[in-house]
C-alpha cells in the first residue's frame, strides 16, 4: 500500500477509500480517453431483472490477463486480452496503490442521465477485501458512498485523469453509486481494475 494512504482515506470507519486525485496530466488523460473510445469493444450492458433480460444504455467491456469469466446481475462475461492502453493504465494504478490487478471492468456513460444504483462489488470471483482501482476519464462526476448500517454518506468528485481506490472491508460495509445528473452532457469512461481469484 501507499505509505500515505491513511491520509487519503475518505471513509470515517469500516473500510478504505483512497482518492489520489489527478494521476495523469491533462494531455495524457485526453489521449487515453480518445484511445479508449476508439479501441475498446464496448457493448450495452445486460442484466436479468424479474426473469427478463434488460439492456442498459450504458456500455461496458471486460478485459483481463486471462479469459476470466465474471458474473454479475446473472450475466457472465468472458475477459478479452489487454490492449496496450489498458496495460499502461494498469501499471499506473499498481504504482500508486502498491497492489496488482489481473482484470478490468470498463463503463461508458454517454452523459449524466446514465448512472449506477447503490451496490457493492461483492462477487465471489473477486479477491476478498481486495483492492479495486477506479480511473476516470472525460466528464467530471460525483461518486457517493453509503454505510450499509448507519446510512452515513460520503461524496467525492471524480475528475478527468483521476484515480480512486476501494480497499479493505469497504465492499462489506459500504454501498457506492454514480448518481445521475442533468448537469453533465459529456461522456465519462470509468475503468475498475480488479483481482479475480480462480
């Protein structure tokens, strides 16, 4: 872990959320944003709800060091091989967090009308209490945390070229979401680097 991670922890208790702020200068962030738009195999996300297959406007992609399978919302995805850009971004995350990652779930939100409801990343394939490194590109968006028992909330603004890490017991005790907003008209790309344990 980063020696100064305790100074960055946004959570008051029961877990760790480190916000590193900008980890890429704007020209580099702009470059990666464009390359991710062009090279990632984006597909509309799917979920099973009440026995029906629902397709979201939000697009997703799943990449990894091996063809890992990853199941959430009762839909299984198989990882595609790393692109050059994703490898570079993974190394940047690993340098800042001191962790290692073998997979990445990407989200493309076309504008502020698209978000993510309250949830925690507790899928059985994920390393328990492992680190999830979240990189943001494009539109600046608010990201929110809510404690599962107390209801206490913590918000953070995720900027273009920034890095946030969720670690420890964060997923056990806290929910997180990307609230929709009418104020944002530009796309946002989010990369969440994870560790799958087979």
